[in-house]
C-alpha cells in the first residue's frame, strides 16, 4: 500500500477508539514519542492499544481533520486536529487537541512516531 494512502486511511479510521482497528496499522515494534501538555510520554504498541481502549470508554466518535500531509521516502509529517463526541453528549463535536506528528513507516506499518500536541 502506498505510504500516503495508508496514513490517510489510518487517520480516517476509528483507530483512536478501536484497538482492533489500531492494531492493523501498527508495526510490532512501534514506538511513539509524544511531547504532550502533560510532559513527555514514550508509548509502546501495547500502551497505544490500551489508550485506544480507554478512549473508547469516553468517546462514541473520533474524527481527525488533516491540514497538512507531507511525504518524503518512508517518512510522513501530519498536522491535524482531533475532534470527539462524548458518551454524555453524542450530538456535540468538540475539539480535543491539535497535533503534529512525524511517522516513520516500516513494512507498510506505523513504526516510529514523534508527536507534539496542544490541548484546545
């Protein structure tokens, strides 16, 4: 699969709130280094899957709006905003945070991620 299309499919999917979907995109040795508003987090494959399970308990819908997508070889840079709908109020879409991530792709899977986020 083309790298750019794989990334678009990933961000259009329910991967953030469905660990089974997320698992299909992750390389077995994936690592995400995330500089968040809460500090630095380094996440393994299992930690990413656990986070998707946790988010699925709070949100009924997850939507990503990509503003920038730049590819060079097996590296992709993505700038996006993440919107969610809560279980308590499923009709209202709210902005969760803005993100910038650089993904290294290996074997058509997300392999190394370097992400920065800012809460809304």
